[in-house]
C-alpha cells in the first residue's frame, strides 16, 4: 500500500483550514522536543541559518538582511512600521480589509502620520490610484501594502503598486504575512517586508521576521519609539553577538528550521505555491459544484484562503455548519465581511488536494444534515460581487 504523502493528523486532531496557526508536519512538531540555551553557539548557529535561508528564499543576496522578531505577526508589523518610518515620516496605507486597517491603527497608536486609501471589504488598491495619491501629497514618504489580505483572501496587485511607488521615489513596506514562501516576490521593490513563522513556511507561531535592505536598516537607527520592537537594534545586536536581544522562542525556531527544510525539499516557493494553488482549485471547484459562490472573481482569488458567501437557505446556520465540519475533522474560519454573511476556507498548511476533496465531501454531508437544499447565496451577495472590477 502506498503511503499518503500528507498523513492524516493524529486521531481526533482536526485539519486547520485557517490561515495560521495551521496544520503542521509531524516532523515540525517533533523538532520542539528538546531544549536549547539561547546564548549557546548551537542556537546562535540556528538563528544564523534561519536568517540566511530566508534572505535566499526572498531572492536576495548580501545587500539584504533578515531580522527575526519575537511575537505574533502584528508585533512584527508594528516593529517594521516603527523602525522604518521616521518620526516625521508619513505613510500611505492601502487597506481593503482588517489587516490594512490594523496597520493604520498601529500608526495611529504610535503617533506616526498616515493617510488611508480604504477600499472597503475587498476591492483591490490599484497602481494608478496609488500614483495619484503620491502625486497629490509630497509629504508621503512610505506606502504600506498588504500582499494577501487574509480577511477576504484577495491577492492584492503588489507588483503594480511597487512600480507606482518606485517611479515616484517613495518607499514600499509590505505585509506579506500570508503570502511569503508560497508567492514569488521577485520584481516587487520594497524597503522592507514582514512575514511570520506560522503561515506559508508552515512553522508554529511565536515569531515573525523582517527582510530589508541593509541600507534601509542602517538608515533606520533611532527611528523606533519602542525598545523591544526596534528592528534596527535587534539587527545590530544579531550582527554583533549572533543573539536575539531578549528571550527567543527557542523551540519555535527549531521547529521553523525543520519547516524550512521541508519547504526546500518540496521544491521551494514555486512548489509550495503550486500545491496551494492546486488545493484552492480543487476545493473551489468542489464547493461551486455544491452551489457555493466565492466572494471574489477568479482573478483575485489567492491560493491562501477563500471567502464563500453563506447560502441564503434559512436552514444554513454558520455556527451549526462550523460544528458539523469540525465533527468531520475540519476547522473552518468565520468570515470578516461587513456587508454580507460569509465564511472562509484556508488551503495552506500540511495538506494536499486529496484532503481538499474530503473537505468538499464533508461540506456536502453538512448541507444535507442541516437540510439545506441550495447553497446559493442571497441576491444581495451577488450584487455586491458584481461591483468588483474585472
Ligand atoms: C496573520 C496575518 C497578520 C498577523 O496576525 P497575527 O494574528 O498578529 O499573527 C498580519 N497580516 C496579515 C495579512 C496576516 O495574514
């Protein structure tokens, strides 16, 4: 009998169809079964290897550095903004969902000037409107873009945004939290970008990392308002001593190195992206066969997470659907739209298209158990989607 390439999680352990924390390989979990001294040469070598591998994975050489930071992704976004935006700088934030709005809120709390292009729940910010906003306001020094806006699952057109920013001599900061490692970023010119351990590299939560030009890191000295979230200070300390400034999540780092090893063995960014794309295609086709409709048109669907409208049928109650899916071994994700009811299904993590077929089968059984005869969304939802540019 041939072994499934992606073994089922332990009995009773559901698949996480969520954008991180996500389902990890058992080897990643097993890598955490030993303790490391944070000051020891072995752990310093692990940190060094992690940073080198991430710079390479991002497609860069010696002119870029990777600086890991303790905490969840939002801590690292805050660290990036606080470190690279000078206190007298001004940021144009491009928002089309919760994470863009969180970046703006972060700037507000730390007292940095910003202006917001808010496209609502999911409309993509486009290069031409970014160009117009930059032309209209010479005070803007930086643009903050979200690569995959995980709240709707839209893959934002960061390449065209990058062109607009570059041609106007401003600096781009990218939240590539849920895209880095699965989506190629070459051709996107950023001063700094941020991602975290528990998304497309398939590690466990506990730290994130900033990848930036050395020259930008150099220039960022003294900018930060915060002691512990200062990326420049973390970087100089790592260059000097090989150590994180404060207690690193040692077990998480060990797990992440195993996750990087698995990522490389799979074939790197291209192969990871191809598996997720296949996951999405199989899952979306199956769900559409059941009558579900996606929020986004195909062009904007990321291979990360997909938003579906809740069916109009009054027998469909999301919390019941959620519980039934969970009883069949799948944790799905509630929606985050303000206008219409929705839910999300993530396709990242240690799973392949065979798992996706089981997800669709489970959804079909759940509809039957709920007595839902049609998964079609309400007319209002389709009207909403019709607003989305082609
Ligand atoms: C996951 C994620 C974050 C970080 O969220 P945390 O809950 O703080 O880890 C930030 N931006 C995007 C786009 C994300 O997907």
